[in-house]
């Protein structure tokens, strides 16, 4: 039986590469607290998590760098598996 692919070296390498880019959250546009690591990162809502543009449950590739996005844990969880295009909200309707 195969193990969880998120525990494998290729996935961890992709996470390290994405984290090194230091990008803001692709969903809300705010800075991510990249300094939060270790056990605290799994619980902190502003910590980095690897999100996928095309959710895995909808056919997205777990290890495709073109599908990888930096996100807050809170934003990633709130999005779930919905297809989303991150677009800044206008301050008012024009």
C-alpha cells in the first residue's frame, strides 16, 4: 500500500520551493507569516500552506509547480475545493 504522497520528498521539495518565493497569499493578497514553522504552523491561521489552483479533487496535480500557490492556512481552508480565481475586490461598484 502506498503512503500519503504529501509525506514524500517530491511534495516537501515543492513546498520548500514555493515557500522560498515569499509570495503573498494568492487568495486574499496579504502577506503570509513565513516565519511560523514547525508544529505551530499546523494551527496558526496566517501560516503558509501550499494550495493548488486546480483542486486535487477536481483533477489537479499534487506535484505540478504550475498548479502550486502560496496561501494562508485560513484562506486555503475557507476555499475548500471550489474553483476560484483570486481577483481583488473593488472598493465600490462602478
